[in-house]
C-alpha cells in the first residue's frame, strides 16, 4: 500500500471505519490533491505555450549542459 506510513499509526478506537478503508480514502485524497497541483501547473503553462514562449525538447538539454559546465569551470 502506497500510504502505509500514514495508515499504520491510526488507532481503530478513534476511527469506526476499517483501517484498509481509511487508507484507501486517504490515498484518494492525496491523489486528488496531486492532480489539482498538476492541473494548476498545466493551466499556468498553457498561456506561455500559446504565446510561443517555449523551448524545443532538443534545445533544453544542450542549454542546461552548457550552463552547468560553465558553473563547474568557475568553481575550479
């Protein structure tokens, strides 16, 4: 179970639902929050893409490699 750490500390006397049900419910809540964050990030990026403020997938690794190579040279 992905959320075992959160679930195993739950005491049954405080929660009338079975532990497995509570863990599934907790997992769904976490997934819903993650999806909301992802949806917000995508929504934020769409206007940039529509306006042409994007980089090609081939350009980014080359640019990052050059950036970090230059940083490494400065620290020598």
